[in-house]
C-alpha cells in the first residue's frame, strides 16, 4: 500500500446505529419450464480419455433436477451429475438417455439436415 491511501472498513456494515449487516439480495431470474416445453440438445465430450454425454439445457428447480437425474441414473445404470443446467452421464449413451427422457415427457430439438 502506498503512502497516503486510507483503508476503507465500510464493506458490508453500516456505522449508523451500531453494527448491522447489510444483506445483498440477488435476483435470480430462472424461468422454470414444464418437461414438455424443454428443447434439449446433446453434446459429447472426452474427459481424461473417457466419453461423457451432456444433455441440456434444463430449466428445472433444484429438487426436480435431482429427482430426474436420480431416475435416469438408476434406469441407465451409470454415473452422472447435474451442473449449471446440464446433465452429465458417463459413457456415450445418448440414445438411451433420449429414450428415457422422452418417457418422462421431455422434448428435443430436431437436428438440421
């Protein structure tokens, strides 16, 4: 710190009426959709030499997304995760995932020919 600069201790607190914490309210504008209104796409990646199938983007609540992921992992007998609106599954199993998601009422974008 150079000479002449003053430290600011006003981060997250107010000095008016004693100590009180100022809360920041973050407004998350996530629109939750019904399964039939989703338009999902597939992506394939390799991570550390292993194939990974990505499907998304999902617009579900955290509870619904974890419930759907759990159903899919059990029916497909594979590992997976839900990260940032995308479901990741171990292996190249896009057709199996598509069949299971269609049973649950999800829809997919049609590929351009």
